[in-house]
C-alpha cells in the first residue's frame, strides 16, 4: 500500500510539474509572438520610410538628368552662337 501512495504522489507531482511547464511555455510563446509582431510592424515602418527616401532620391536623379541634358543643349547653342559671331566678325574685318 505504501508503494501505491508513493507512486500516486509521484504521479501527482509529475502531472503538476508537466502542467506548470506547459503553462509557462504557452505564456512565453504568447510573449514571443507579440514581440515578433511588434518587430514586424517596426520593420514595415522602416521599409515605408526607405521607400519614401528612395522615391525622393529617384526624383532628384531624374531632375538632374533632365538638367544635364538641358545644359548640354545650351552648351551646343552657345558654341553655335560663338561660331556665328566669329564668322560675322571675320566678314566685318574683310569689309573694312
């Protein structure tokens, strides 16, 4: 009979320990899931911020490309105008 009481006491103790481990594990799992959700939200916010920055940067790059193209065209016009002025100066020299 004494063996049965010891066995029953061990089973109750083991069962309670198992319930405690399961409960603790479940609570820790819930905390971990909440932390992961928080981190995911922060990462999404960071990605949105980076997307905004990249869009602004791309806009600047596009405007700079257009400005460089316009500067190139203006340089060509300036060269043409200077060449034409030189030609007119030469014609004026020969007429004098």
